[in-house]
């Protein structure tokens, strides 16, 4: 039996799962998102991820008006 097949057979219940702690950089230092206040959590959810390659192909920054 291959290693891939063995991993596919593993099933976890919700009780067995461990929550993932998400950290982000704020004002030059790292903090867990869980410790943010309601407003900062909302800002974090609205963030958009981008890559330098995608911005370079677009030709201009989407933030400038």
C-alpha cells in the first residue's frame, strides 16, 4: 500500500481537530488575529492578497486614482 493511500484513509472528527492560530503583521510586529478587536478583525477580513507578478502584468497599481 502506498503512503498516499494511507493518508487518504485518515479521517478526523471535529473533536480531534486542532484550531489553527492565524498571525499577521501589524505596525511592524506580529500578533494573533484572535486577539484583535471587532473593527480590526473586520479590516483583516477585507484584505486582498496580491502577487508582485500580477501587479506588474496589470501595469499600474489598482490603489491609485
